[in-house]
């Protein structure tokens, strides 16, 4: 199994952080390395219908504090 799919495993990642103003202009950005851990065991096909009301919330979302709210905010952005 690929390392990025292994539940509760640590792995290296590259983070691209961008901060936007209300008008959509880029205010700042940064690029850095980080250690991340898969805590929710989510796959795109298991999450895709949930924000649109076409499926139940995947169990893994409730296991990570704040993840549900974060995903809802991301799907509410224009272009998503």
C-alpha cells in the first residue's frame, strides 16, 4: 500500500500557504516542508457527494476535530 494511504502514518509533505484578500488578490505566500499524518482515512470518491447533499458524511471526517467545517468552507468557495 502506498505510504500516503497508510492510516496514522507520518510522511513528509510540501506545504504551499497562500493568504488572499477579500478582493481575491494574493497578500502573501510561503512554501515549506512539513510532517503530516493521515487521520481521517478519506478517499475522494467517499467524500465527493457529501458537501452536495448526495451522500452521508464519511465517518472519518468526524474523527478529526474541525475537518468537517474546513471541508464545507472549501467547497463553498467560488470555482469549487
